[in-house]
């Protein structure tokens, strides 16, 4: 059939034959390329959201260690770290559960550890099985500070 078109249009309009042959080529190329482009775009957005969570828990660990280094009470550092963790994006489904804050006090150093469970593609875990909501991984951050002499404030 293609040869018939070329033979028929060869003498009159050779350019029109190419237009008719490639009529659906753009739609096919779009159908092949669009899923790949969307996958890359959503992947970049997911990486940015995870990096945002990582930055927040890094700051929470640093703040918890800073407060615990100048305070005698270990709970002050935990409360300070949890206060920073309130900035975590809760409604998006990315962060699942509460962050775990741990303060380790030594004679010269104080270490704060913050862990949070995140789930990649949270809409998949909501639709999937009951155990799928635990899918994901744990982001952790720690910060160590030198213990400061107690100022009594």
C-alpha cells in the first residue's frame, strides 16, 4: 500500500506522501517519551522532598545536641529536637510515624540522634496491602557537641 502511494504521488506531490506516511509519528513518539519524562520529573520531586526531610532532621539533631550540651537535664535536648521536628511534612504521607530522638550524654560530649521513617511513593502504600504502610526506609541524623559548663540560667 505504501508503494502504491509513492507511485501515485511521485509525479504530482512527493512531499505530500511523506506527510501522509508520518501522520501518527508524533503521537507515537509522545506515547513513548511521556512516561519516561514523567518518571524522571516525579523522581526529582521525590528526591527534593527526601532532602527536605533530611535537612530538617539534621537541624533537629544539631539543636538537640546544642541544648543538651548546656543543660543538665537530658529532656531539654529531646524537647528542643522534637520542636524542630514539628516542621516535618506530615500531611504528604512521606513521613510515617513520629521521629525518634535520643540524647547520649557523656562526661565531655553530648550526642543527639534523630531517626524518622519515610515511605517513598506514599500513595502506593495507602492503596496496597495492610503491611505496605511500613515500607520505606529510615533517615537518621546525629550531632555531637562538647559539653559546656553549666551556666545556671
